[in-house]
C-alpha cells in the first residue's frame, strides 16, 4: 500500500469521513493467518512482561515503528502526485458546480 494512502487514510473519521486528528482516535487491527507458534510466543512474552497479548503487541508495534521518521507534507504530496500521474482530473470548480446544480 502506498505511503501516502496509508498516512492520509490513517486519520479518516468514520463518522463524517473528513480528516480528523487528535488523541481521541484509535484504530483496531486484525491479523489473520498467524501460526500458532507465533501466537504462543507472543502470549509467553506478554506474560513475562505482565501484559495482555494485545498490550504486548501494541508495545512491539510502537517499538518497531518508533525509529521510522514520519514523512513531511511535501513527501506525501509528491507521492500522491506520482500515484495520480497520467490520470484525467476534473477541476474542483466543475465538481462544485455540478454538486450545486444537482447533477
């Protein structure tokens, strides 16, 4: 999945579908097709740290991603431009006029 899509969609509000930011947002993630050995190792590691498997997985993800820099707006915009290069675009004023006129 392209970086721009992941980062732009990360803050998509499920109520109004607008971009929202803030500490109140949280996400759920389901991981399918894990080998039983991996699940067992996660549970043992969680027990050793006095956490639930879910809390342990959150900590593993936080630690793994902590060293990765967040791309800036210019990087995201460049990636989005590259993803949409060559596609026909409808100017915003046309979309607004069509919406206003009920087309």
